[in-house]
C-alpha cells in the first residue's frame, strides 16, 4: 500500500510538472499583440493652449 501511494504521488507530480512546462512554453511562444501598422500610424500631439483669450 505504501509503495503504491508513493508511485501515485510521483506520477501526479510528473503530470503537474509537465502541465506547467507546457503552459510556459505556450506562453513564451505566443507573439506579442502589437498592431501591424503601428509604425505607420500618426499620433496626435497636444497643443498646450490656454483657455484665456
């Protein structure tokens, strides 16, 4: 009984380690979400105008 429980714990720990490794590999392989035309888009500049006339 004791050896069977150790074998089960060992197998469960290996499954958990492999799940964490697969998640990490997937997270590292996903490309960053950036706009493809980000370098071509213009940006609006703020004009520091006062409200006084």
